[in-house]
């Protein structure tokens, strides 16, 4: 079973949902805003992807952070702390199946990830 993590109203998430629905891929959606984010959940993500990739430093939430706060995020624990405080700073979508993860969305990456199931 695929689990897709993110925020419902994100445009990239909508593209990912549409792709999964069109290709009749069954998935469960975990909405950070309604289902929450925990340290354990983030640590499980970090078993599959590195914290630098999971932390979205291109989005509005990151840009709104004070420069002094951004400068302190230089390790996994600091990244977890900021992601717990600001779930919208977590890159999305994050698609997980078993012990595999795919961050972000493109038609090509989803097609490859879904068809190359281990």
C-alpha cells in the first residue's frame, strides 16, 4: 500500500493525487495538518531520505523564517524541530511504499516508482 504524505491544498499534491487516481493506484493520504506530524514519523522518513531533502528550503514557510533561525538548522535534530513546529516546511509530496520513498512529483518519477515495485 502506498502512503502519500503532504498537505491537501498544495498544487503539487493535487497533481500527485490526479496521477495516482488516473493510474488507479491505491493509496492512503496522510495530511500533515489534520493527521499531524510526530518525531517518530519524521524519524521514519529520515530512514528513507536525508533531512536536507525532506526540508523544503524553496517554499514560503522557509523564506518567512528569520535568518537566524534558518542558520541554526544544520543537522537532523534541528531539522526535525523546525518540521514539527512548521509541518508545511516538509517537502511534499512524500510517497512511501514499504521501505522506498519518493520526494516531490513528476509524471516520469511516479511512473518509474510505481512500475519498479520491489
